[in-house]
């Protein structure tokens, strides 16, 4: 047969007895199998099969005869022509009882490739020649899925011989999953007329094929078959996996870097707390003028170092998006005054002017994150002063717009300093960017301040930008909307307002802290302020001390050996449920990461101080 289509439609007719011996043989059977009736009758019907399948054929007949319901059975098999050629054929068999003996009647039909599809395809021999040159595999099947053509690349790709595949149904070499998938695609392409776009399937665990299918039509436009194109996409697939893996590695490295930065700056902040606290205490003792000078220098150097460390911590938090803004009610004028005060001093020391002004019609109380607002403004003001040698720095707060529940503020910080070249006006908001490398040496700084400010303003859904005249000065603009609070609104109960009015003195304070330096700093500062301080080393001791009490306040370190601050707070709160007492507990933590605050409040703490603890917020927490 050689894969050549038969001209016309041939159906053979065969009868055989219960022993599988041929009893009837039609002319059509002769045309199909090459045996004459005289030659065929009396032979076992398994001669119509290739040698290798004969045993199976005999078994099939036996089980067919034994089957309780002898319905018509259809089989598609590889049949054998007398001349040795194999071909695909369909057998439809049924059993009849004739005078007490079983007779098997079979109609045989050759499964022939669709002549029309073949003809349509054959119209272009050149087309086939070209297809044999290309790298991609290509096949044509008729509408029944019988291969009419495969190109060389197809045979190479799948390791199949052309002679073995032509005339066969695609099912013969596909596993059931692939068969179902291919059938589904053929069906869709046939019903929609649209090609099936390239999809991938694994040929083996290490080889991937991308296949697309389109409908083949004859000259009249009638669908006659399907053309498939196959591409080995293994390399691309592996490159993709590699890329994904590399991306994942880079991301986790980046995260590790962020965590390292956060941990490092936390580790540095803890001893810094000790240095600054102890220096402050030492400055309060009897000193020679020279000693005072030395200690003041230490203090100011330590303060500067803390700014850098805080910048790095903030930056790593911001970069890993582990920062959350608070929403508390605060006084706009107080915050502006707080920010302005140290800068006014700094400007005076430098011999330049300083002024700050809040528009008269600005609301008194607004809702937002005062700490982060201060951080942005502090950063802009310290830059303005840093880069200005003569003239003045001004901060103005104006109203940009009002809504029913919001006010939009426009804050301008203007200086008469060195200015910024126009082409650098955007880049300065990128991390680690300074106008020129020499800036660092001349003026110091990490280049992180503006990047942090820009991200914070972005988190507040605001805008920040700069204008500048090189050599004449710069103006930094910030526009942010805030909620407007009623004048009698109380703030967030957990927010520690900056301490200003004289508050309660002589409080009984329990400090639970394992670090000796921190213990002494807290004890020193609070005692000097007139409070009575008891120090314990861990959570367990803290619980015991509270039970013996009484205390007005517990300053609870979060990370402590034996029992941490969170557990200790939970134990204290549980004990209080039976006694009716309630002591205020304020967390102290160097963690300063998003989520810490929530954990502390969840455990039943009333407030939260982040380390290093600055005097003002410490006193505010105690004396509130
Ligand atoms: P740092 O000040 O720590 O270097 P910043 O991110 O705050 O980092 O600022 C980045 C750079 O932008 C500065 O190094 C400086 O070159 C420039 N810059 C910022 N503010 C001003 C200003 N007011 N006048 C002139 N240059 C400025």
C-alpha cells in the first residue's frame, strides 16, 4: 500500500467458523488482502494479520465467542496483504448461530488516507520541498487524523521513520493525555476555523515541544485536514526557568540585604542609645569646662551618627515596604514649631536667617502621621541649612485646597544656598544620589534623605519636587492632604503626644530591661526627673514586681531573656483580671519595624517607644 490512497472505497466480506477458519471470502476481500477465495477458504483468519499479532487475534476471537452479549465488535487493526505490505483496517464482526454452530461474519474496510486532503496538499510539491528544508517539524493529517505528510524535521524531532507514520492515525504514537489534547485542538480548529496558537507539551521530562495547528482547505475552501508545526522549545523553556530562578535568587538576595541593613542598624542603635544616654547623664555632673566641651562633642557626634543609622534603617524599611503610616490627630502648629526649633538654632549658629510661618486659616488639628511629616520637613530643612552659607532659610505652610473632610497643605522650604543644576532636580530624589561626588566630602550626608522623604510623601499620596536657581538657592515643595479633626477631638489613645505641659512628677516606674547600659540610662534620666525607679532584668521578674507593686507605669523592653515583654504583659494582664488593678505598660523596642507596634498593643500594652529612647518621649510616656 505504501501509504498510497486506494482509489475508491473497498469493503471486504469474510466469514469464519468458531475455530477461526475462513469459510467465505468475497472478491473485495481478495482486492484488499491479495488472496483468492480458493486460497483463503480453509485458512485460519489470523493470516490476515502480521505474524506478531496473530496470537492476539486468536485470543480476541476466543473471547468474542465467549462473551455473553455478542454484539457487533469494531476493531482497528494493522492488517497484512499477501505480498507482505501492512495496512490499517477496520473490522466489524458479529456472531451468528447457524444450525447450532457459531459463525463469525466480518466486514473489513481499509482505513485509507483521505484522498482529497492528499490531493489538495500534493498540488504543491514545491511547498513540500520547502517544508523539508525548515527546522521546524511539520505534519499534515486528514480530517480523521491520518498522517498524509511529515517533513524531515518532524521525523528527526520525534525519532520516527516516515514510512512508519504515513497512513497511521496520530493516536498510534501519542499517549492518552496527548491524544485527548490533540483531539480537542483538532476539534476546536475544525469548528472555529481558527488556528490553535502555539502551546507547549513535554515530549520527555527534558524536552519540550511547541505545537500549532491550522486548518488545511482544498481549492474550493472545504476543510480537508490539519497542518501542525512543531518547534523544539526546550532551550527557551530552560532559559525561562533559569531566568525565573535567577530572579527569585536576586529578589531573595535583595530581601536579605534589606533585612541585614535593618538588623545592622538595629544592632547599632542599641549601643548608641547607651552612648547618648550616658553622655547626657555625665553632662549633668560636676565637670571642668574642658570635660563639658569634650562630652558635648561626643554627644553631637553621636547624634549625627544616629541620624545616619536612622536613615539607613528607614531606607531599608521603606525599600522593603515594611513601613506603615499612622493616622492620628495632631496639632499642625505644634509639629511645625517642633521641627523649626532645632533648625532655627542651627541657622543662628551658622549666621543665616530662619523663619517659619503657618497660614492663619490653616486648621489647628489635622489627621495624619506627625512623626513622618516631621521627618520629611526635618530632612528638607537640614539640607536647606547645610547647603546655605549666607542669606536665609524659610518654611511656609499654606493651604492648597479644602474638601469637606480634608485640607491640602502646600509646604515650601526655600533657601539662598548653592542651588541645584536643573538636570539634577529629579535625580536627587533617587537613593544614594548627590549632586556631585564632592558634596559628600564637603557637606557630608548619605544621599538617602530625599529618597526617604520622597517615598514617605508618596505613601501619604502627596507630591514633592524641587525648583532651583544654581548659585541663588532652591525651593522644595511638598503638597499633602490631611484629614481635618474637630477641635475637641482627642488623639489616638496610643499615640504619645510630644510632652510640653508639666505633668505628673514622682511616678513609680518599673523598668524591665536586660541591657545594663539601657537600664542605667533609663534609671538615670527618670531619677533625675524626680521619679522613683525599680529595675528588673527580664519579664518574669517584671511580673513578680508588678504583683508586689504598686507601680504607675511599666517600661517594658520587648526582647528579654527567660520571658519576653509580650509574654510578661500578657501574664500581668491575666493577673490583673482577678485583682481589678491596671498598670500602664509602655513597650520599649529597638525593632521599630511595622507590625511590632501592633504586636505590643495586641498583647495589652498601652503605648510604644522605639529605641533609642529620646528623653522627651520617655518623660511624656511616664508623666502622661
Ligand atoms: P544628603 O543630604 O544626605 O546627601 P539627600 O538625599 O538629602 O542626601 O540630598 C541629596 C543631594 O541633593 C544632596 O547631596 C545635595 O547634592 C542635593 N541637595 C539637597 N537639598 C539641597 C539644597 N537645599 N540645596 C542644594 N542642594 C541640595
